């Protein structure tokens, strides 16, 4: 089982490198934004400029002027990659201080050679700091801003007072801007000014961070209420903005919070062992159904119904009884479908 888990981790790490460029590919023969799909921050751009570029790309060579005119008349929503990402966490400590880690790469390319001729596409990757950098934040009631990466980016920390503490929001921002230019230069600048392999983390004492406050139920729909009830025992230490947020605990009582473009979670192995004898669920026993098979299937559903009755009693103990009973009712519908399916198999 450990070996399988390691193989899964290796596979996920491989996918992450392919999506972001966190590998040994120093030289690219295509534009970085055409090669990598996430983990980057776009430069600040005006919507009109980006739409101009997309319209240019959308025009096929074999399109007539009339086709192009029809396409321009269509109202299209364009995706503009984010220029900033971050996460928020809660702390009741007013005199809070913590370390922030950040890292990013960028690509450079000379448009022309020494004779003034346009070069073939060849981008070279560099890091602002190979090992990343740290800054130490000390509490301030006002927004704190740090310029990083030679003023090409910044990190902002904004504390917001709530009734029993503060919500801290940490954001990393690519503050480089695209200027008016022709289409070819605009494409070049988008790749040149984007920040790749972006990392943003913070480290603080785990006893100084609390469970992230829940939204008031009045703003939640039925599905969100059910999810909140199902996972009410799971601690949530951070909420992402633009990307997801993840966290892990280290030794010495330290928690690491991270802006995560590819959140990972290994789902525990589950089984139907709580419902009694589940041998009947094995395929070898289902491929040739006989009377004993149907007895086994009915017993399985019977045990499931007994489990539902136990859940029904627990639902009466929940604060949000209505949502708990809605979950139980869905379980009862599932049990009824299972019984109907057994009848259809006979």
C-alpha cells in the first residue's frame, strides 16, 4: 500500500511539473504561456488589449471578411488569467507575526540577433531567487505592502477585524503592466512579463491560528448547508483566493499555509464492511445470480436501512435538524432504489 501511495505521489508531481514548468526545462522553443497552463501570474492588462489579441487569434486564414465581421459582432466572454492570488486565515492574536515565503520564475528572449534579424522562438528561464525568499511580517492594523522581485511584484497583508479576532489576507501581485503595442509585441510582452512557478506560503505557530469562520447559514443554499454539516468536524485553516489554499503541520508546533494551484488529497480507503457480510458484492458472486445471491443482496440492503435508522436518531441531535433530516431522507431514497434494483434483477 505504501508503494502504491508513493507511485500516486510521483504521478501527481509529474503532472504538476508538466502544468507549471517546475522542472529542469530551462530553454523553451515555444512561448511559455503556450506550454504551461497554471501556476503563473499574468501582468496587469486592460480588457480591450486582451480581447484584441484573442480576436486576432480567432481569425482563421481561410475566413472571408464577411465571416470575420460576423465573428466580431458576437458577444464573447474572454478569460484573463489572474494577476494576483492569495489566501486568508483567522487568528485571535493581535500581536501576530509570521514568516512569508515566496518564489517565482520568469522567461527572457531577445527578439533580434546581432544583425537585427528576428530570432526563432527561444525562451530562457531564470529565477529571481533559486531557493526562494522570506520576509517577516509583524502585526499592523493597516495594510502592509512589500515590493519583491525587483519591484516587479508585491505582497500585501490585510488584517480585517471581526468580533473575536482578525482575518488576515495575504496576496502576491504581479504589478507589471502591459502597454499599448502591436499584436506581435503584445504576445511577446505577455510572456515576458508573466511570473511562472509562483509560490506563496506563510509559517506561524499552530496555536495562533484558528478554524476559519463559517458563513452565516442564511447565505447558504441547501447543498452548501449539507456539505457544512457533513464536514463540520474537519478543521479549515485557510481559504484561497484565485487558487486553492492548503496547509500542513510541521514539527515544533508550526503550521504551513500555502496558495495551491493544484490541491492534493489522498482519499482514505473505504469499504462496505459496516453493512455486515459484503462478500455478495464481489463480482464473482454477482456474475451468476441465484437464490442465495438475492438473499445476500437483501441482507446487505437491510443492514444499510438499519444504519440509516441510526443516522436518523443522530439527526435529531444536530443543531440544524432540517438539513440533517434532508440528508437522511436522501439515504432512504437510495435504499428504496437498491430494493427496486434487486427486484428488477429477479
